[in-house]
C-alpha cells in the first residue's frame, strides 16, 4: 500500500511553504498552526509570522505580546503562548536546536503525541506514525472500523495499524501523503473513491460503507451567550482590560463587560453592572456601537458594544490588567476577533470625528 500511496503523493501533493523548505522550525510552526485549523486559513499567517520571526532564536527573544499580535485572528491562542514558551526552553535547554525525536519533542509545551510525531517524521525522518483527523478517517475506512471517532478502541487500532504500515524510508512523506489523501480524496462526506490510489485496500469501499464511516458521536447543542461591553472614553483614550493568564483568550486585551443577566431591565443596565464589577468604575452608556457575533469551539456569543462615559474621575493608578489606550495604538495590542472588530469601528469613528 505504501508504494502506491507515495507514488500518488509524488504526483499530487499539495504545494505548501513548509514542504519546499522543511526546516525543523518551519515544520514545527506549521504543525502548531494547523492544529484545529484549515490549511488555507494558516497560509497567510504562516508567511506573516516568518516575516517577523524568521528563526527559532527570534521567536524566543520576542515579547509574548508581539507573538500574540502576529497570531491574532488565528484563534486558539494557547498555541501561540506555548509556542513562545517552548522556543525559550529550546533556546536555553537544547542549545537553540529543536529535539529530533518524538520522545523529546513531546516534552515541550504545546506539543502532543500527534505534533511530536509529525515534526519528528517530517523534519528529522524518524519512522513514527502521525495520526491526525484526516489520517484517522482514512484508516477508519480502510479497516471498516465500526467504533465511533474518539473512542479509545478506535484510537489504539488506528495508531497500531499506522505504525505497523509506516515505511522505514520516507516516513514523513508517507504521513503527509495520508494527510493529503484525507484532505483531497477521502473526504468526510462524499469521498472520491474512484480516484483513490488505495481503493483496492479499502474495506469500507468493498463493503459499500464508505459514506457511513467513520461513525461520529453526536455533539450536544452549542450554547449561546449574550454579552455587553463598554468603550469608555477619557481624555482621548479608551479603557482596555487584559484577560487572565489562563483560560480562553488568555493575556489578550478586550473592552470591559460581561454576560447579560436575565434580570437586567435593559442592555444599559447590564453593561453598567458588568463594568463596575470588572473595573470598579461607574459609567453611563451614551450610544450603542453595534452587535457583534462570533462562534468559538464550544459556544457562540452575541456582543452588544456601547460607548460610555465615566460618572466620576478614574483613579490616577489603574490595576495592571487595565490600560488607557489611544485609538491609534489599539492595533499594537493583541485582541480576539470581536474586540478587534470593535476597535476597528472605534478607530473609524474617531478618525471621522477628527475630520469633521
């Protein structure tokens, strides 16, 4: 099977920047960016990141805030924080060179079993199987596995089979060939079986089950939350709040606010309460900016943003997690997608007011 798959890969492999120059740093960066993210989404971020931080050394020496700004919009920001932390560990503990084995790589922050195997096989030629979502689907069909995706029994069967059939020569290409096969041919819905190079090895195809496998456990309904935030003006600046060191969007900057309570009489009541709770500042909303919607992995939000003014003068010294920022400096701080969209509206309104 591996010869047929590698022949197909040699003719049909996707042209990707980390493949034309598979240096350990580029392979590592690409694999981290590709975690839970599509290739076409990653490409512009990959190029931009390398333009600013072209080597592992420059990444290790960069400020975390700089790394987060470069990552902005790609989501799953813990990947960026772990990438930065791991680069500093490699620089200090491994003489600036990424470990060459999956066993060592997996010890670094943000590098799990799949990522360590992918880096080790692609960048260093170590014969270790790398099983991602695409590869898992390919093998689930090849073996006609009835267990749902995510079950321990399927995971073990797939990994054992993948390792058993991994060729000693070109293991990185073989792993990438399986990834490309899953991305281009063995699709989640309506797989392109007539052009599949390993069709004759596929038990699901022989049994006519290719459209019904792999089985997937149904997900629970996605919860939705209503949120309100305030853009508070004071002496030509707006107030930003930095999120905690851990959790969703950790260390990113946003406009203060919180979830709207069913007990709130109106949105203005909710934003006043949440700003007071988060910052200790009393405000009054003056004008609604707009509604902003966003979907995260496990929930969705609708954000109502308001311009607001302070009822009393702010303290001279703010806590470290609060900062007054000029509209022109908003782009220099890392933010989530919703906060960035609000900032773009704020900047636009500010420039329009200045030109009037």
